């Protein structure tokens, strides 16, 4: 099986779903011809044009509000924030409108908006570009929160997100973007709320997300040398959380 990077996996998933579904379009800063700050939309402008790759001003609250309205009319907006820190600038629209509209309308309206942004330290990111915040978002009803740790999971979960009728917050750790792993060429989905047991163990269970999965694996190797058997679980999504597997 071929190996591709996390960044390539998400780009492939997005392009495949855009090719199948003309209702998917992307909004964000520098996501058109530039291809995104982290190459999240590289080459897509040439394939799908300016009507589906929409560069925006630096006004998160404005274009997230636009996405909320567009989603209620039947489209599937993808919002690329570059850095997840700036999702906070639109938290009112996300929490009070996008996440709640399905409940408030009795199911008549849906807001299948995909909100994506990079989290964590790396690439000389400063204090305004290094936040994670997924514990906070996990507590808001109506919002799916996805935090993949590798390219395989990133592709399967992004594909799932683009087919979900719920709003999804998709958070990508900067230090993982260039990491490679085997990823099938054919389309596949990973359901929300299904954890991955990274390794089995008998003495202690550690639950880790994103980059911490890789750092924990290094610690596990040291502990094995001391006779400690560690089970490592990657929830992959924090909302919903796979409590059954963890407990």
C-alpha cells in the first residue's frame, strides 16, 4: 500500500468528495490559487474554480455566518481557518446557530458545515497560532469534534465529515502534517465515535490524541523496558467519545 502524508490524505479526501458532490464548496483566507497556508486546497482552484474555492477577507465571524446560511439552503460549506485559534472569533455563530439549528428547527433544517483548522505547536507558530481548544468544543451539543493522529485516520474521518449531516470541527496538528503512513487509494469512511487501540497492554491504559499518540508511543517503549505493559487508545473523535472502548 502506498504511503502519503497527513496533508496529502486530507487534500485527496476533499478533492474526491468535491468531484462527487457539486454542493461542496470551500471558504477561507488564501485557499484559492494560493492553495491554503498548509496546502489544504493545493490544486483545487484549477479543478473547481472560484465559485467553489472562495477566498475571503480576514473576518471569521462573517464567513462562518455566511456558511451557516448557505448550509441551511442545502449546500455543504467547508471553512478553512488555517489556525484553529481564530475559530474563537466565530464561536457565537458556531455554537448558537450552526450547532443548534437542527434541534431548534425540529430537524427541518441542517447545517452540515465542516470547520477545519490547525492546532498545536510547530512551524514557529506563536501564541496566537498554537492553541488546541478541542476539550472546550467537545462540550457543545450538536457539534462533532475530530482530532486525527495519522494520515489514514485523517482521510477516513474527513470523508466521513463531508458526508455527515451534522456540523464537524476537524482539527489537524501542525506537527503531523508531513508524517506519512499507509493509506488506501480507494475511498473509505471511519465512523465518528470509534476509537483505535494503538497497542494492547495489561498494566495501565493511556488515552491520547493527535501528536500525543506518537509521543506516548515513545514513552511506552521506555516503560516496556521497565516491565510495564501499556495499552494506548486513540479516541480519534472527542465528540462523540468512544467511552465503551476506553473503559
